[in-house]
């Protein structure tokens, strides 16, 4: 049955290895294996709920249950439940199911009555992947503070409920100590009894305190000094505790300090802006109490032909004069292209059309003159001119007209 079930669950090519003794835990068992086992059992229980009203589905349920036993305890139901226990992508679940399938079958047919809790029987007692709540590690030792109330109820015991972890308490904010039974740094005991501890925050800069007020400080946080039970900010900039760079200045903050860059005009400074310089940077000069930019362009600094000077902050640059451009390191005069004639960009086809229009207009004019003003010939003349003009204004002539409008 087990080999057939392995194939049924989608493990083609795998050889079933019979488990005669449940696998023992190793010192390096990962905690997530317990979580995988718990998930497998939870999924198995959901499958039981899903199939609670099912039957063999053969059409004669009464005969089938008389001959094949009850469906609810049958091998058929077990197979149907196990089929949906693991999702296709959950490799860890499939691996664990492969290892524990014979145990699940044994529980299904022989152990349900004496061990109704499949999780306890499979994950804790048989596979030894999990521990009872409040315990951890290979030997299921109690967490700090005891298994009944691990970490005093104010933290999380690392590895709790698994055969792994260190059992170290990760305390909530405000709590500390091995079993989270003390108030942490910056908190004081607001209330305590045999089973209850309330820790409240000290006044801002206090590291230890006897109460919430500013004057209840017993120890100060870094950057503060205790003075008459109050924490006073230390000015690191004034006590030379700060370590800023040569081109930076110090700014005191509450409990600390900041290093900020000097102005560009300064070589070393005592504060922000060009008026707090120790010395002026190259390209700047002392004017009164400030270091201001030197305008190098006031002197003839650009010696190249057709060059002009452009002042910049702390320096200058030489650029080509108007009407000149940089080419191979020298400034040469820009060549202004000659304006093109009206017909320069016309294609040969457009020229032919223009010629035809020109001769057509002449012929019509002559015909009108020959008719001595006869209305019929006049109408023909006007029609011919209109037709040729419409052709000239077609898409083929857009570019020419655009050039004409632009004055080409």
C-alpha cells in the first residue's frame, strides 16, 4: 500500500524505504522542521474535515461499508486526505511526508484512540521535531522563566516549541534581564507584584531613573551629564570631544553633534557661510570679514585670439567670443550658410510640373486674347489656372511652399 501511495502522491522513480525506527533528532535539527510538521498536521486535519461527509462513491454505500469497512476509517479516505496535504511547490512538506508516511498510516489504523492528538504523537513523540510549549532544544528544556510563563510573559523564547534554538529571551521594549524580569535601559518599575511587572519610560535623556520626571534621573544616556539628578546636554563642540575634518565645522545637537562642510570660499572654518572662514580658498579674497569671489576677468587672463573671459565661482574660464566656435583648440569664425533660392530644393518632377503650369497659363492667356474677351474662352482660362493652382498646392508641393513662406 505504501509504495502505491508514494506513486499516487506524485513521486515517480522514488524507492520507498521502510522506516522501522522513528528518526532520532540530531543536535543540528533546524527549528523550521517542527513548523513544517505542524503545517503538515494542520493540513491533514483540514483534509479530514473536508472528507467527513464523503463515502466510497460507488453507488451502493451500505454494501461497500459492510464489505469494505466504514469509509471514515478506511484506507481510501486516508489516501484522499494525504493527496492534498502538501502543495506542489512545498518540497519540505513532501520530504517530511515521504519520511513519515508509514507512521501516519500506523496512527490512522492503530493509534487514533489512544493518541487522538496527531501533532503530539507524530511531531513530538515519534519524529522528535517539536517540544511542548514553553520548552526548547533537543531535550525540551524549560525556557527562562519556566515553561508555564516563558520569558515572564514579556518576551519570546528562541526555539520555543522546537528541538532547536538557544532558549535566549528576546524581550519586549522596556524589559530586560535573562527572563525579561527587569526593566530595560531607559525604563523604571512603575508597578510590580509576584506575577506582574509594568515598566514605564524614563524622561528622555535618562538611562536609569526612579520615576518619570526630569529630576528622577539616576544615570544619563551617552552625550548627557548628570547634574543634580537632571541630565544636561554635553556640548561636544565646546569640550573638544567632536572629531570633524579640516574643512568641516561642528554643530552641537541634543546628546550628540554634527560635522558640516565649510563654505566653498573657506579653507577651514568656525561656522557656516563665507564670514566664518579661517582662511580664504584660492580664487577668493578677504573683503571685510568675508571671503568673496575674485573676478579674474578684470585682468587680461584669456590670451587666445577671439577669446573672452567668463568669471565662475572661485575661478574663471575662457570661451570663444560671439560669432566664433571652438575647433581644435582655437576659436574660428562660424560660417553662416548662404540662403537658398526659391527653386534650390525642388525636385526634377516639381520643376517639370512648374514648367507645364507656366506654359499652360501662357496658352490660356493667348487663347483668351484671341477670342477678344469672349466669355467662353475667359471661363476656360480661369478654369485652367484654377486647376493648375490646385495641383501646385497638393502634397507634392508642401516642402516648396514651406520654403517659400520662410523666404528661401
